[in-house]
C-alpha cells in the first residue's frame, strides 16, 4: 500500500477498506483497487489519518464514500 508510513496507518487503511466494502456491499479487494488507483488511499486516507482516525466508524465510512463519489471513483 503506497503512502502508508507505519503500522497504525496500515491498520486504519484496512479498517476503512473493510467498512467501505460493507457499506457498499462489495468485495474489499475492489475497494482497495479503486482507492489505490485513484490515489485516495495515500492522498486522502493516509494523508488525513491524524484527523480521520479520531472520528466514528460511521463518519469515516460516510466521509470516504462521499469523497469517492465527488472524485468519480467507483467500485
């Protein structure tokens, strides 16, 4: 995973991917591919780890899905 600089960010990225996959009723692999190819994995999730990881699961999931939609990232 590009842009991931430590184990906390890695665990958080996996947490995000799994929760987005559940919310979108799709495979985590598809979510990972979409986030990686779009640059959102490193450019949004890892880059905003310090802020995002303090929020609720629902907020994090909804926020990332909102950003994905704004950027036209589909799974």
